[in-house]
């Protein structure tokens, strides 16, 4: 796991932006991962069926958004007034975003589920 | 000239919310690229002014359109699209079943809709983050080039996700339109 270290003080803290960016990447990844997991597991799909007319998509989207916002709030509280090595945060956020985009692509999900 | 209630709501979802969200994302991309200009960054950093009022309204409207598109899509249109067709029903009123009934059209659902229904959510999430950074953390934008590059990358990803969702939505609705509900007369009949 990449360690995110603090860098020397900067007049303008980038911690809150780093928190927003990383949380967004995580939210996108959570969305993709939940979509694939719900597609592969009937019990999880049933558990994520929050609103029957919409089906499991309702739970996938709701849980992913909740995870995104909780992650954002926690990181924002932790990194308030801090200046981080933004390049590492950015790389991790883009990795999560790319994985999230890939997991929403049906052939990738099917590949992971062995179909 | 008539339109059904479901067709009207689908148009509002796709052409008003989704279409304008896509346009707004492209506008945001151009806006952010313009703000890479070193002279503009220096002037903005020196003035310490908050975002201009029009940018605040623009970015909030962009985010609102994005969330309106995905929420109306998932909770109003999608239930009409995926409703289970009773035996012997006219499949024209059940788009998912109309598409999956034939191997030649099943891919529109199994590939297109399966992709669209999930990837769409990435766009408003990324758009919200971008708007929040541009409105609340302009100082960090001006001070760190890596912040500018990252935020720009997320706008591009949001645009890509919205374009995929919008493109598939338009094509699927052309192949198997969501229809039904009360008829609404838009204009008197003409000869």
C-alpha cells in the first residue's frame, strides 16, 4: 500500500482537496465493485434491492454514494489544514477511478465472475 | 400532436437533465483549461477573490443537472424500462423484455443498459467533487499544479462517463422506446 507522507509546510494546504479527490476515486471504485458483486451474488443483489421497481441498482448506487460521502468526511477531518504529497494521493485516486470505470464495463465484470 | 407521459418524462431525463449536464461538463472542461493560464493563476492568487457569481451558479447548476439525470433515470425511467411483462402482453410497453426477446437485440440491454445504468453515477460524483474544489478551494487550485491536473482529469472522466451513459440511453431508447401512460396533447391537430 502506498504510504502518503506529509511534505514540508506550504502556505496553501491541499489536504481538503486531497480528501475530496481520494474520496471521489474511492466512491467510483465502490460503485464498480458493488455492481460486479451484486451481479455475481443473488443474496447480495437481494440485500441491495432497496427499492423494488429499480432493483439492486438502487442499493448499489445508494451504498456507493454513502461510502463516498463518509470517506470524504473522514478524510476531510483528518487532512484539514495539512499539505500532503498530492502526487501520490492523485495517483491512488486515478487508480481507483480507472478501476471503477473498468468494473462498470460489462465484459470486465463478466470476466471477473468467470462468465 | 401528442406525446405520452412516459415519453415526456424520458425526454426531460435525457434531453434536459442529461443533455445539458453533458454540455455543462464540456463547458467546465474548457473553463478549467482556461484557468491553467499562468497569468490568470497569478492574478487570481493575488486578488484572493472568491469564484465569480456566474461560475458559482454555473457549477451548482451543472451538479444539480447531473444528480437530477441519474436520480430520475434510476427511480422513474428505469422502473418503466425493466417492468416485468405479463404473459401475452404487448412487449412494446416493456422495453427490457422487447430487447431481450431476440438474440439480435439482446445486446442493447445485456451490454448497453448494464453499462449505462452503473457508469452514469460516476459523472455526478466526479462533477460534485470538481465543483466543490473550484468553489471552496480556489487557493489550492492556484497554488498547486498537481491539484489543477488532477481536477481536470476528473472532469474529463465525468464527461466520458456522462457521454457513455447518454449515448447508450439515446440509442436504447431509439431501439426500444419507453412509452405508455396518459397521452398529453402538445398542439392542436393540423392538416
